[in-house]
């Protein structure tokens, strides 16, 4: 069944790492980073802090996700923080209202772990200024991001990324999405088929 897997959580929670692990197991899936939509917008409008404040960004994030899912892959993997409740509801609700199946995953982690991971983050030379701004924003918002875990809507798959390995996190996501295969001996095996394979 086609599905959009939205990986939410604070900066440094492991969203990108989990997305990469899922993509390794589901190579025909598309990984979509909405930050690229923000960088595109900033080519035409003056950068002004966090692009999540822009209604145009939120509209384009939904439209792009729908186009990618419908035209390019049965499985769309989206690693993106949506800490503000209203923006999360607007974007995920916009996807669900079109009939798309959305699996919302929230990665929890201890505040000290998030700060440690942000300090260790390697800056991309192509986007030094943006990466530094994102790191500073992440540092100032760590406590808010930790608190956001308690406000996630029903049906959210809550996972502790500082206690589970990326492989274990991926197992949980695939199991919730109904994509986890099982060996004849009852042991869980890694997903090897893409979602366009019919499941029974």
C-alpha cells in the first residue's frame, strides 16, 4: 500500500539517519527533504529566519510530497522537524485530506543527547551559513523539541532514538507500516521489497 513516512523530531534526533536506513531497505522509495523547498524559495524571496513561517513553504511542501508520491514512488520518506503543532497539523492534515496514508514517526531523545549530536554535526561546505543557523536554532530550541514529544497526536509512532539503533528504529517503522517480513523461523528479516510489491 502506498504510504508517506514522515519522520519528525528535534534537530539531532536522528531523522536523516533513520531515513537513510529505511531507504537502504526500500531502495525504490524516494527520500524527500522539505528543507530543499525552503532553499529553493530563498532564491526568490529574501531569507528571513525559519522558512517554516512562510505559508508558501507549507503549501509547496504538501504539493511536492503529493507529486513525488503519486508520480515517482509508492513510498515517500520525509525526514523533517515539525515542532510547531499548527504547522504539523496543517501539513500532515493536508496530506491525509487528499487520501494519502501517512505514518507519522516522532523520534524522542534526551536533551543532553540532542545537544551533543548538534555539537558534533559536520557542516556542509556548500551551505555553511545555513547549517550554522540551523545548528544555533536547534541549540536554542532543544528544550522545546523535547517537550513537543508529549504533544504528538494519537496514532504517532513514538520511538526513542537515543536507546534504539538505526536498524532497530527502522524495524519498528516497517512493522507499523505493515512492511516487515518475517522468516519461517519467526525472526524478523530486513525489508527487501519495495512497497509497489503487493502485500497479502
